[in-house]
C-alpha cells in the first residue's frame, strides 16, 4: 500500500478546504453559523478552509451534515 507524500497530503487538504468554503458560500452560511450547526469551532473551520487543518472523518461528517450534503 502506497502512502501519500507530504506534498500530496497538503494538496488534498487544500482542495478539501476549498470545497468546504465553496459549499458554505453556496448555502449563504457564515463560518460562525457552520460552527454552531456542526459543533465544530470557528478556528477549526478556518484552519480546514485554509488547508491547514487535518480533518477527521467525524469532523468532516459533522460539517457535511450541517451543510446538508
């Protein structure tokens, strides 16, 4: 089984963050509203959207549920 390189991992997190930001924007949600609806902190969401946060499946699921996706 191959592992991702650090560069590939960074690119994946950046893409994920861009998608979360786009989904949130399409729904007209602020980061504060998404934080409230998902139970995740605004700081964590800011890190995710900027590609800095390493997201667990549980956190991703909480954000997806709050975004109705």
